[in-house]
């Protein structure tokens, strides 16, 4: 049994080597690795170039900026992907995949922050959670601007004008 398993494994390696040396045949059962759907590949996180366009041109992948609240504001970039180990495909198993959105999610949850704003907003808890420490201390010392600042912040949160300082909202509650 072990011997037949080793023979099958060695044959699959030989067949894979022979297939990869031949030109791509679109009628073959193998798909190009770069055409595999996201379920069958593992992609790295986009490289953050922090606004350095020269570095992005040299690497040919990565993001200049992350974030954006609207679809057209989010930059799309190339990332390094590789086919999962037991997936058979044609060509190089590591490749660049284009069209990946440049979004980083922090540990900021919109629903949690909204609840903090409604229940403890007069103490500045919502601003502390969003990383806006300076205004949070001011809100704490003035008890939510005598209630006015508290109501304004709830409205700003609901209208998406007040967001985390470091990145986008985490979409999962």
C-alpha cells in the first residue's frame, strides 16, 4: 500500500513537471494559477508605501494610501498571492493579483462606539475609543459640553463624519 502511494505521488510530481514545461493549453483541465478564485489562493496583505509613489513603481504592487469611505475613494492595488498547497494549476504558483482594495480594519466597531457615544458620550468615552484623546479630555472636563457636544457627536457618528483615527471601521459587530 505504501509502495503504491509513493508511486502515485512520484507520478503526480513527474506529470506536474512535464505539464509545466509545455505551453498552456486552454482546453486542458488545468487553470492558470493567476486565474484561480480567492477561495483557492492565499494573498498577503497589501504593502503600505505611505505615499511613496517611487517605491510603489519599483515594487509594482502595494498601496499609496489606505481607507476611504466611498467606493471611488478606495485605492485598488496588486498583492502577492500563491495557490493553496493541494490545488493543481498551471504556471507559477506565486503571482500578483490586481484589484485588491487598500483597506485596513482596526479593532473599532461602529455599533460599539455608537453605544458608547449614546450611553457614556457625556464623559467622552466615544472619543477615547476612536483615538481622539485630546478632544476626549475636553469633553470629559466639560461633561459633554453641557450635553450639546454629546448630542452633536452622536449625530456625527451616525452620519459617518467621525471615524477612527488610524483606519476604517471593522464591519463585523
